[in-house]
C-alpha cells in the first residue's frame, strides 16, 4: 500500500515537471 502511494507521488511529480516544461515552451 505504501509502495503504491510512493509510486503515485513519483508519477505526480513527473507530470508536474512535464506541465511546467510545456508551459515554459509555450511562453
């Protein structure tokens, strides 16, 4: 259970990085 939460957190982090990268590109 804890492992899944950790994995989910990592995924969220990755998605956030992708979003910020995309925003920087578009700006």
